[in-house]
C-alpha cells in the first residue's frame, strides 16, 4: 500500500523535530526576511533623503511668495511620498520606478506641456507680465523732469559683483539728509547707521552694497540710464552718474475708459484684450503690453502669413533633404567600411578601426569650426589643396554640399561602429548557405546581410534622422544659416527649421516666444509622424525576418 504524499498545506514530522509545513506557506515565511541594510546603504539613503528635503524646502519659498498653493501642495505630497517610499521596506518595484518617472516628468513631460501652452499665447518681448505690470512700465517709462522735481545726490551701487550684479541707486536727499536705496522694485529707506555720507551729501559706503567708482559706473552707463525706480508720485531716474531726480509720469492709466492717456499730447491708447496691447485710434501700439491667450493665431501665421509661410515651407524641404542626406550618406559610408573590415581576408583591422573612429572621438563643435575655416574661399585648405576658387558659403548649392560633406565626416564613425556590431551578430552560416546555393556576393549581401542589418539598425537610423532634423550646431557653427537673399535677412539657404525659428523668434525684431513655441510644435509633429511611420515599417521587417 503506497503512502500518500504530503499536500501543500500538510505537515510532516521527523522524530525529535518540530513539524515543518511544506509548500508555499513555508516559502512565504522565508520571503518575509529582508536582507539587513548595510551602514553604507543607510548613509546613502539618509544623504539622498536629506538632499530631497533640502530641494523641497528651497522650492517651497518661491511658491509661498507667489501664492501658488496648488504647486506647494503637489510639492509637499511628492516629498512626503518619497519619504514614505524609501523609509519602508515595502513597494520594492516602486523604489526603482519612481526616480525615473520623476525625472521623466521634470525634464520631458513638463517642458513639452509648457511649450505647448506657450504656443497659444503672445508671450515675448513687451508681453511678458500681467496688465498691471504693463501699466507700471508705461507710466515709469514716461517720467519727465518738471519744475520743482525733487533732486538727489546719486551713488551707483550693486548687490554683489560690480560688473554683473543688479544695479541699485543710493539716493541722498539734500534737504532731509535721508538715504534710500532704489531699484526696479521700488524705494526703501536705509538706517543712518548702515551708510556713510560724505560732506557733499554723496553716499560713499553702505552695508550690503558695493559702491561703484566712476570707471565701473561708466561701463554700465546704459543700464544706469535705463533703470527706473517707481515711487508713489512718479519715478526716479538718473541724470548723469552723480545726480537723480523724481519726475512726473506723463502717461497715466484711466480705469474708467481702460486706457492710457498722455497729459502732454492728449493722445489716448485703449486696451485691446485680444492682443494684450494698448492701441491708439491711428493704430499705434505702445511697446509695453501683457501676456494673453491668442488661440491658434501663432499657428495660422505660420501657415498663412506670406513673410513666414514662404520661407517656412522652403526651409522644410531643405530640412528633410539635410536630415535624409546626413543619415543616409553616413550610413552608406559607415556600412561600406564595416563590410570591408569584416572580411576575413582583411589584415590590420584593429588599427584601421581605431584610425577610422577618430572623428567620433573629437569634440564636434571644434571640428565644425575647423571645417568652416577649411572651406574658406581665400585661405581654406579645400580650395588650396585642389586648386579651386569656389565660394563655398557664398552660393546656395555649394553651401549645402559643404554642410553635407562635414556631416559625412563627423557621422560615418558612429554608423561604422554600429554596423560592425550588427555584422558580427549575423551568423556566418547564413551567408555560407547562400554561397553554396550559387549566389554571388552581391546577391548574398542584398538577400541576407542588408535585410538583417536594417532590422538591427532601423531604430538607430530613425534616431539619427530625428537628431539631424534638429541639428542646430551643424548649421550655426559652419554657415550660420547663410547665404542670405538680399530681400530676406531672416532666412538663409542652409537654415533648418530650428535655426530659422531661432532667428524668427529671437532676432532683431525682439523675442516672440509664443511664435517659437508654435513652430516647435510643428517640428515635433513632423518628427513624431516620420518616426511613427518608420517604426511601423521596422516592426513589419522584424516579423518577416524573425
């Protein structure tokens, strides 16, 4: 008669020993024992949690000052969650997933969402703050000295470095001998014990400030002239480097008509809520405006404004040609060299491989500047070596060819390395089988080697295309987007969308961050669409050759 085997929940007993349960319950009890935390691990945990707490406290102060209570609540909840997660021995998978997720949100999700939200606004120079900020800026910029204006002895000071620190006016009233410090945020009185005043009434020293001498102040004369200290009755402006006056604002805001009136000329500018500007009857707009939501206006300008849409679509075509050419040429050259060095008849392959990856080991920005000099018309190595007289960067197609040649030299080592690795992963039996079947080397390459290479390298080629589509360094460090047409200094023959956007948004006409964000959304949509289609085709290839 056979003896029944113990089941998962049964107990077995050996003489002289306690019963031991077999099966899963015993394993669960064992799994509850965690490895002890080492002293080093404990120190690292304490340091990292302390760093997280310090960052949270540092970030909380500006949130409280600005009154962003929702942001403060999110910060507090995130910090509390981190402490709970890493002070308990539970939730092991989350301990590894949470840091990456937080960095993803901070450096990927948040910038994308912020860019997208900016694209629907008029954010830029003259439209950075609120309507109240614009009114203050309009009134203070119209300050003018009038008879009876209060005058002050002026000393220029900074908080910190004399060359770069924020400027402060140290003002001494000759009548009351009171000393005040003024900056763009306003005027506040200083304690007499904190300052030293000369017999002439000029401040020579003040606690917490660095008083500039004449030479140091002269270097920053434009900043001094532009600095306006708002006051209750107007504003204080400098009159040279040693005197200042409290003038009267000629332009004042009238809440009744929601407009700005000029007391000297009688002209009126009415608020336009759709554009965030004060506009006069003759169409004149004041330079100071405020940030508003403009809907799809920035996107429609890209597609319908002739000054933007014409260059945009021309640049888009060249952008595709540049990205495809850079990726395709570097792949073909890198793959050809990898195939040559993969041949068993090749000798000294290690030496050649080290030599061929040298361009990849050098800083790309430095090499771009070197190549720019090599294509110089008069003194460049290319023209002197081959006896040419080509103005490489002065003509459209020669400039584009030069850019692609530079990209070929910089990019082929990367393709050579990845192609070499992919070739070594292809079993030699496959190519040998095709040779036995009578296939030529070209037929074997086309039918076996190339498809398997593309399956392995397609994701890298897609990533390379996306990188080259926005390769701003390749253009700015060589042609700077040129050559430019005489009638269009904002768009050059070698401009990519990213460099054209930069010049359009941050050029001489002033920053237009909303417009730049809208074009960035277009670029993102184009690259995402191309990548999605390419990855879809890659998956089909993998199914065929798997």
